[in-house]
């Protein structure tokens, strides 16, 4: 609503030197002495109504031929006579209603000059100048209104609810608003109706007060200066300058950056600029910006816009071109025709020989794999996937190739039936095959951890429903040889069984991965009661959380290999945390067809030369391999 009224206020803005077209031939004319002397502010509003009439959004029935030429057009041209004058508030109301609902039909305004034959002044003084002490009439009759249709109880309710947001209050009004005979709603508007015929029209007037409409002051566009652009390091761009919104001088504004036509960043212009403060003392001085963008080698154009704090509209500050140095990584894929073959391909990449242990979890749910991935890494083997219909061919082949001495099936009989476990036992008859299940996902997670860990320096914790947090947590855990525990993040408490596990593991630190929408602050505090060194690892979203997890684990430079997995579809990435962590490489999340700026900055910052995509092009398109930036 605020943006709408800001737009309306802008529409009513008085422009110095406003010129309107000549009056139509049918308009009333007057000598200079006889003209009403219309302020330019009222002319400006009437001129917009003239345009609305030409466009068909202001409709005046043929029964009232004088409303447009004698009143609206004459006011716009400053040729109206005092007898035909109309209060500016009535004109503003018509214009605002048209802007809100698309169109409006006016069936009565100043009855003295409407040309109608159904009533004359002073018989209905509310629509007459004479009946109101010589003051221009402030009454309007609306017929059909845009999407509201013809006059009715419902259209009246919608119209008056909207108008009530800007009409002035009347402390001692002598009339009320009645919606087709219903109870009075307010003391400052009146709904006229014909008894027995339902609503005839919507009547509004401002007789009871001289106060203006409650419209916001006209909104001015933000301003600033896009001062420079540079490429201070490989694959990096910095665009700098200042921006401010003089409607809100104490606030910093945001600036939007577009890279080669794609809006890729919104950044606050909040750097202190003493020079700006000196020239514009009404500003806070916190108006500078230095927008950092990641980009591939070559020539790039960056455009900057300042964002209006009231309307959200963008004011262009210009565009500049820069040449970026550096290199782009070579992209490869680890993929299969489905999630089971992809997991097997990941296994072959991580363990080209045999492995002492293999964990197998459901490929139909992301829950069990969160803890299973780090347990498999600790046990020295991969995480494979399966469904409940039988042992998948890709899983069978990989299980035989690995020739493990221990096989762990994660989940209960509903996800891993006994028949599947029996089939695995037949494939590797010398192996010990164990089910790791529980009465719920939380007990299963605890049992998976106990299968591989008796103690740990650090325990990673994620919410059971936050598989996107489980991927970076799994990468950190696999790299460090530590477990990942799932909890009921929003609960605010830690149950007795989980408390026992944490005490048995005796971690020196707990790292909760993900924001408070997953593991709440109350749950974080409850974990802190068990282990004092408990901290959160998170970003503003799943993509920046993965970037922050990588930074905490590997620093910010010196990684020639990095992995990208879908941050939208869990299927292909279930085993990726183990592979990337085992290879001491960051794991990033991506959308299907572009890469976020935070991820691009991390990849280029590390100096990545080998970029490994997990999954096929249905999950991560060629645009991801090319590091195409995402728009915002």
C-alpha cells in the first residue's frame, strides 16, 4: 500500500511550468476576470484526468455531457468559471480510484454544470457551489468502478475500505456511510442508495472538513555517483561510489549491481564518506559502496542502480566496463543415469580399490544419509544408495567390487527390507552385515554414529529436515573424521538419549550447521549447556552456509579442486559430502542453471582449477559448469 500511495503522490506532484493542452471546443470559457483562478496543483490533477478520459479509464455517461468539458477540462486549462469549480480533493479522489482500480464512471460532480436533466441546483446543495457557501463542490458520485463492477454492497465495501486510508477525518460530521442500508461505518463518507432498488451509486463528499487528503509527500528518486570500476585481482570486480535517498536521509540505501545485463547483487551503500557528508550535511555520511563481484576472464559491463527506500524503484547511476584477468576452472562430472548409479560412481572415484566397510542408505529419503556419510568416511568406505524394492544393480556391482568385511544398512525395515539385506549378504558372504535402525530418525542417527565413533573432538549437528545443511556438515565431518548428528531443531530441547550420546562422545566442541530456521536458538542454547564451546556455522541461505562451512574448514585460498552439488534436489548429492571431504576439497551448493555470487567469489578466491559437478545435466546444467552467475 505504501508503494501505491508513493506512486499516487508522484502522480500528483506539482511540476513547475506545467503545460496542459488547449481546452476542448465544447469547454466553457471565461474572461480573465470571470475565471476561478485555478492553482497549478489543481490544474495538474485535472490534466491527468483529461488524459484518463482520453484513454477511456475515466468514463462519463452521455446523460451528463457537461462534466468533462465544463468542469474537468476547464479546470485543467484554467478556464473554469466559479460556478463550475470542483474541490481539488474530489479530483484527487477520482484520480486515485482510477489508479487503484483501473477505471471509474462519474455520474455526478458539480451539478450546476453537468448538463444533466435529473436534478438542478440548488435542489441538491451538496453537488452545488451555491449550496456550500461559494466553496467549490467536494461531492462525487461513482458508478461502475474498474474491477469492482457496478454499485453493490461488495463494491461499496471495497471502495470505502480503500478510500478510508487517505480521506481526512471529520470530528463533527452530520452524515454517515451506509452500505446499501447497512450499519454506519464512518462519520466522514456517505453511501447513497435508492430505497428498494439497492445501491444506485457511491457518493463521497468532504463537506465536513477543509482538511486535505492524507497523501504522503511526493517521493523523490535516490541519487548518487557511480565513481569507478576496477579489477583489483584475478576474477574480481569492484564497483564503487555513493548513493543516498534524500526522503530518508538518515538511512543507508541499497544499490543493485547488474553484471552484463543480469542483476546479480544487492548491497547496502553504508560505507562512511566524509566528502559526501561535507557536501550534504543532512545525510548520515554512511552512503558509500564498494560492490565486489566475481567474474570470468574477459570484458564485463557493470551497471549500478540506487534503490528507493520507499517504493523499491531503481534509479540508474550508470554503467562501466572493465577487463578481468584470471582463469576459469575446468569442469568435470561424476554422474550416473540415476541416484543409485551416481552414488556408485562417487564410490569408484573415492575408493578405486577395495574398502573395509560400506554403508547403504535409502535413496528415497535424505534423512538417514546425513549421519551415514560421516560414519562411512570414518569407517574407511563409501556410502551407497538403495531402495526398498530390491538390491539395485549399480549397488550390487559396486558392493562386489569393494569386497568389504562390514556392510551397514541404515534404516528400518520400511526402507531397507530384510530381503535386501539378505541379498547383500549373499553377494559378500564373508562380510558382517548389520542393520542400523531405530524407532525414529533420531535413534537411527545415534545408532549410526555409535557404529563408527566412540569419541570425537567435534560433533556436528543439523536439523533432521535440513538436508541442505547436512551436505556442508558432512563435508566438514568427513574431512575431519568426525560425526554428524541430526536433532529436532525447532524443539528447543535435547532429549535424554541424545544427551547420553553427547556425553559418551565427549566432544570438546559442537558446531551447529545452518540458521535458526533449522536448529533454533533455544536448541543451540540447550546444546551449549552440554558443551560450552557450541557455535553456529551459517550464512544467509543454504548457498552462503556452504560457503561459510568451506571457509571454516579450508580457509579462503589455495584449493585447486572444488565440488558442486545441487542445493535444490538432494538425490544426486547424497554421497558427495564424503567424496569431497575425503579429498580435502570444498563442497558448494548450486541452483540448477546458475551459480550464486557468494559461491563464485569463493571458487575464484580459492583459485580452483578443477571443478567437479556431482550429477548429470538434469540436475546441474551446462550453465553451472560454465559458472554462469545467478540473478537476484
